[in-house]
């Protein structure tokens, strides 16, 4: 027998041991002969080995380290620890044949071989029935560097995706082929991608089911890329099998069987808290022996808590099911929601994607998104196409995001498929997640029930065929005997034709008796089988099975009666037997009447409908239960669900207390119960809309109850445009999208209603709470119009007004409520009103960078130009904030350096050009023209103090105020010029409260703040006769120092008067805060107890007010010039800003404005004020300088 030629790896291992080039060439000549291709491959491998050098001779200890599950922190550190993924890169070997990779001496077989004379090498024969191996491309830049001592051989690239590449490999220790998935080289330095890759391996390793490809090992190559090994699956994808069939009706039964296995696999995954998020035929592999496996778990999401299946958590634990653990769940610790995806990103395949997934609501996806994907696969099995079909990918995605399923439903209707399958497909493809089956287990039960019913019909057909065959056989035998015997008998006894007729009749009777006996035996056996199946069936299948029992009832009665008597009262067997008995024997009715009140939601509908024939008898009794407030709420609620169907016109449904109870209980059921109970109450939905709407609008209601009310209302009002619109304009963020999607079916009517809503204005007598409600409604209506491409009337709402609530809500709600950034960018280029442009930039900053894509670079250049040149301080500050969100701090610093100028330069400039300037210290100042304004707060304002009397003030001058508080870095420049012992920038006791150089400087006294202002005047070249403060006789700034009487007319820097500070803070608003009143928006503008974390934050990190001033409500209290006192005027008088200029005393408190990082929200108001001794220090006190702006001095 000829000897097999040596393999490439064997030749390489032999050649690499030959040191002499001459001897090696001779070896190649002998081994390769005339095989030029083999010689070239060997030479390539040898060259790659030489390039690796000493690295291959002594592989680093870290090579092939398994990913550590104990990694801590939010990001996967790829470079720090000795056992991390940080390994030096090595050249990539290029080869047309297999190369070996992994850690040196990692082969266990070789280690064991050191102690054995001969190492076993078992090799099973190949099975041609398995199908062909996947085609592998031998040469690939993604194949890692080789190491001859590894247990793994790499045989070529099979496939490549956006995150990783699948390589065909061979485990030389176990002698098996496998698939090795390795991260793409271009992705290895992206922690989020690495994390997701590792999670895919961990998910696959813990999901142990025949329908899921097992993961064997997680490791790492020398080039720092993680990999995992898994079973090499042979076969065809479901996508290819579907494409190869001639017609959608071809072999449909086989494909439904494949689909059932997919559903069973996903039911297992859902029970373990995993959703796939990319179910499609291309991710389903069908083997030659009927095995079906769900592939590619790269987009999977893990729920350690959450998901529709949450209510089963305790039961699952009792059954031994554990929670899937991934790298991220271990990093995040207990209570983590597991594998989270960035908000607003879109993952998956649009043609099979649920609407909520297409809209980027990734963190809100649960098992029902997979149910939609399964329905999409079933749609393709039945019709030949997925639900969404269009000319290009963009159009497909648009259809998916809008849930355009009309075409799919038309194709289903014309498919000729079983009506049950069509109904199930449509159920899975419901637009609202709450309207779909709750998870894959429910879908698996229903598909199994369908296949069972098909099998039953086939058995029935086979039985009838058997009976007919028995008749034919008996007839043949009878005729044969008659022909052989009867004639001789008649001749013998002379009975003639009468005897013949008698015998023939007798034979017919015997045949009928025999057939009847055979048929009775078959019927009895079938009845027994059906009863046995009924007793253990899922409740969803009971109605179908009872119908199947109808023609076998006489044979089933005894079995049913025995089962009913012998089974426990709370068992499904007793319930199912009673339901089957009821049509013949109503003695089971009392049991069923009570059982209905504690039946599961899945059982409820079947029991109720089967008992409907007795509704006249049952209805009064169920009303007694429903109305009895002393009974258990669950029994009362289920009784109400019964009479909703039996007696929907009863006057009891007009009882407010009763419908409040029913609605209140409906929103407290388990997530999986909402749909069946909502459907049960559908006949009385008109009576439940009002109490559900009250729950919907109740801000104190918990998220789950509010969400259930939203689900129910969106369902009950789906055909009522006005009802849906009224809900939409009152919606919170979680409610908005669901109602909006329902309303899109009534677009024209919704647009009309939106314009009507925006035309409403508050009455003069309206309370602040009433104005707030109207502002919310207007903002939601405006966002709806923008999303429906009818935004022209909305833009004026972004113009700044004395009540800026609507404007602020639109700024902050457009992004999370589904608006598009392109609309904002396009409008910015056209807009001429500067206050609207300010709002547009603040609005744009609420969108995630990922959705801006290619438009961001162009916008950055536009914003940098605004920051440098635009004359409006408010627009410049809005651009500044947005540029900081987009990491352009360095670019702005360069511009700031270019713009620095002292007071002399400012005077020489054009006073009409801009209402801002940057001084020599790099501080930006906003120039304000201050006349009359409303100061203080109304008595109705929450959190106000008695010393905030509302009144009119007159300033009558122009002044410039710093856009930020004085920072630690700016204070350092001042304090280092002061004598020892002065309050410096690095006070040890202040370190916990100031973490950065650009945080506000804290802890200075009023006197030191005044001294800084004189120092700043000096630095800016302002003449001394324009300075505002006069130190005491010893030259100190402290008690006894004076203020120049005409300081308000001098142009030197100083502390702001209280009037100036409030005027600047309000920025033209009359509301409690410069952006409106809502506490929910405070974290967008200011640092306080909710977001401050016990320390100050860098200035200008949050949004500015409309004048372009930052941190006006929070971060630090701010010193003002004035003595603290009650306002000396009444609400009907106008006061003039004229603070006392007496010598400064330490016994008289000065005014503090704003609030600090540790303050409660009630203190973050434009009118809030507090007294503080001028010599006192606080870890929460800072200041911002101002100056009277008079260019003639």
C-alpha cells in the first residue's frame, strides 16, 4: 500500500530543526520533489519563523492567557496587569496552508507524552453524511502568528463579520476539527468591542443546549487578540435552504419542524436570561442529521434582572436554573442589568428587526424582541420573504423603524398556509411588544400544539384508512369462503336460492360485527390517547383537544370521570377533565366556577369561554364576588374579568369606585399577565379609559404601573386619534414613544390637533401649576410635529421669553423622545434669530455623538468660528458648551489665548461689535445693558424665604460680569503674589472640595474677594482712580476698609451688587430659575446635592443661561457686594440699586447668592439669598467679578 505523503506541518517541523541552509535546501529538494507549490508554502513558513526570532524561541509567559473574569471597573483594561491582555505584537504570517498558533508547550498531549513511550492518536473515520466542511480560505491577514508547539492548527478563514473572523482549526490533542473565532485586528484596541467579544464566548459557554453551538475554550493569541474555540458546524444555513426550495409551499412541514427546534432553543435561552437580538435564517444552521443550531450570539444581551421572564425568577431557581454570568455582570457587581448596550444605538438585521430595536431602544429590549425575530423567520418560511422587503437597505430599515407590515400581512394571507400559522405569525409581528407572546417558550408551546394537531389529523386519516382496509380484507375473505363452500352445501341439501340468501345475510352481519368491534377498539384507544394528552397538555391547547375529543366522547367519559375524581383540586389534570366533561355533565360547574377565580391568565380565557353557555346562571354570582370589597383583590379582579365578557353592559361598570379598583389592579399584575387580562377587559374598555388615564398622568405612580397604564391605553385607544393625542401631550419620556407610534396611524389628524394645542395660551389667572401643565403639553405637541415633519410653527417656541419653560423642555426632550439631529442642524443654517440659534445648539448637545455621524466635523468648524467671532455672548457660550461635549477644549484654549486683551485694548475696540470680551487672565466677561427687571419671588414660589419680596428694580447702567466663577488656577496667579499666610490655592482642607484647576476657587472671605478685584484691575491696566476698594490704614483688606462712594461709576473690577447678580442670573426670565421651574432639568445646568457628589466641578461644564453665564444656580455660593437686609420696598414700588458704602464691618453680614454643590434644590432659584459674615470662610463659597462697563474711562 503506498504511503501517504507527509503533511505540511510535519515537513515544517522537520525543516525548522535543520540549522544549515544547505542541508535545509537538500531536505526541501528531497521532500517536495517536483511539487513547486508545496515548496513555496514551506519556504514562506520558514521565513515567517525567522522573522519571529527569539520571540518563538522563548514565548512570553503571558501568551494565551485566559480572560480574567475577576477584572474590575467599568472598562476592560488591556494594558495594566501582568496577567492582562497586553502582549507584544508579532508579524502576521502569510501562508497558503495550515499554521500553528497558541502558547508554547500548551499541548497537554505533548506534556503527557514525555512520560509515555507512545502517545495514543485515535482518528475516527470521516462521515460523508455530515456534509462538506465549510470552505476555508488558507491565506488571510487575520490569521495570527504561529507557534509550532501549540495544540491548535489554523487551516484558513471561513467567514468574517464586523467584529471577528471565524477560522477553521484543528485541536491536535483531541484530533477534532473546530471553529476558532478571533477578534479582528482592527478591533482589538476597542475595549467595548473586546468586552462584547468576551461576553459572546461566556454566553456560549454557559448556554448548554443541543440547539446552541458549544464553546470549548477562551484564550488569547500573541498579538493580543482574544479568541474562543467552538464546535465546527457542518450543514446549511436555513437561509440557503429556504432560497433553494422551488416555492414557499415546498416542504413546508419540514421547515416548520426546523422552526420548532429554533423556538425550543430560544425558549431555553430566555429561561437563562439571554436574548439573541439578531435572529434570522442566516444565523440558523441545519445539519445533515436534522440537528438545528442557533448561531452568532455576538449581539446577545444578558438579564441578571429584568426582562419579561422576571416573574419566573424564583421558580427557575427552584428548578435549578442559574443566571448567566458574563464579564460585564461580574465587573458591574450585584444588581447589574448585565450586558448593556449604549443608549440609542441600533443593532441587528433590519429585515427581521422589531420596531423598538430599529428605533434604537436597545436598553428596553426584552424577550419579545426575539419573538418578533422568530415571527419574521416564520413569515419567510410561509411566504418566501422576510417581513420587510425594499429596494435597498435604507428603505428596509425605514420600514422596520416604522413597523410597515401591510405587505407582509398581504403575503401571509395569500400564502395558502394553515390559518393557525398565519395567526401565530401575525401575533409575533405585533408592533407593540406587549401584544406579542411573552417569550419563546410560549411560541414553542403553540408551534408544538400546531404540530400535535397536524399529527392528530394524520393519525385520524390513518385510522380511517386502516378501517377501510379491514373492511376490504374481510370482504375478500368472506367472498372466497362463500364461493368455495356455499355452492356445495346448497347442492348437498337442495336449499336452492333461499338458502344462499340466508347465508349471505348471515355473513354480512358477521362482517359488520367484526368491523364494529375493530372500530370500537380503535376509538377507545384514540379516546384514551386524547384524554391522556389532555390531562398533561398546556392550557393553551385545551380547547383544541376538547374539540378533538368530541367524536370520541362516549369512549372518553369513563377516563374523564376517573381523572376528575382522582386528581388534586389545584391540578391541571382535574381542570382539563372538568372542562371536557362540562358539555355532558354540569355537575362539574361549581368546581369550574371557583377555579376560574384563581386560574392563571393563560387558563382563564379557555375556562371562561367553555363556561359561557352557563353565563346566565354564573353572572350574578360573579358580580357578588367582584363587588365584595372584603374579599381577596385577586379573586375580585378575576370575577370582574369574567363579567366584562358575560355582562359588559351592566350599570356596575359606571361605578367610579369599582372601575378604579379594576384599573388599579390591572396595572399591578405581572408583566406576562398584562396582555391576557387586558384582553379579558376589552369589552368594557370604554369604562376603564378614564381611571387608566388618571394612573397614566400620576407622577407619583411607579414606573411599572405607569407603563402598564400606557400599554393598556395605547391599545384601547388605538383607533381614537383625539384620545391618543391627549395622552401624548401629557406623556413623560417613558410613555411618549409608545403613544407616538400609535398616533402615526392618524398623522393628518394629529398634526391638526398639534397646531390647535400650540395656539392655546395661559390665562392671566392661571396658577403656576396650570402654566406648567400647559408648557408640558406644548413641548410634547411641538416634538410630535417635528417628528411628523411639520416643524415650521415650532421654531418660534425656541425664542427666549420671560417664561422659558416650553423652550427648555423642547431643548431637553427632543433627543430622548425620538427627534432627529439633522432637523436641528438644517434649521441652524437657516435661522436668523440669535436666541433660537442658542436653543438649537443646546438642543443638539443632547444627542449622542454616534447619531451625528459625518455631520459633526463640519459643525465643529462652524462652532469654533462662532466661539471666536460671533458678537452674541449667549450664542458663544452655547457653542462653548457644545464644543466641550465634543472634546474640543484644546481648540477653544488656542482661541482664548488669541483673544486675550487688557482693559486698554478693550477700550480701543469697537463697542458695538460684541457684547463679550476675554481679559488678559483668560476670563470671559459678558456685557449687559441693565434697566428695569423683576426682583424677588412671589409668595407661591416653592422654597422661597420671607426676605425675597417681589418688586421692580432699576439698574440703569451697563456692566460686564464674568461668565464663570473665579477658578483655582486664576486665584493661584493672584495668591502667589501675596504675603505668606494668605489664603492660597492649595489649602489642604479644601482638597476634598476642589479636584481640578478649573473648578471654582472656594473658601476666600469677602475681604479677600474684594482684594482680588483690585488686583485684577491692576493686572488689566485700569487706572487706580477707577478702583473700587480702599484698604485700611495699614494697607489691609479687612474690617475697617472702605468702598469708594461712587464705586458704581468706576470701571474697576468689583463684586457684583445683589441687583446685578439677580439680573444676570435671570437672563430675562420671570420664573423661579433662569430655564423655567422644573427640578428635573437642574442637573443639566447646575451642580447641587443630586449630582454634586460632595465637591465642586469644573466651571462651564453644564449649560449656560441665555446671557451666556455658567453655573448661576449651583456649584458655589457667590459673594455679592451688599449688606444683607430685607428689601426696603413693597411690591408696587420700583427700587434703585444703591447699596451702602459705609466702612466695612465684620459684624454686618454680606449677601451670598447662588447655591453650592451640596445644596438642596429649593435653594437653586434666581431669588435665593443668604447672609454671611465677610470674614467667614466656607468650603462652598466663591465669587465672580464684575465691572461697570464705561469705555470713556
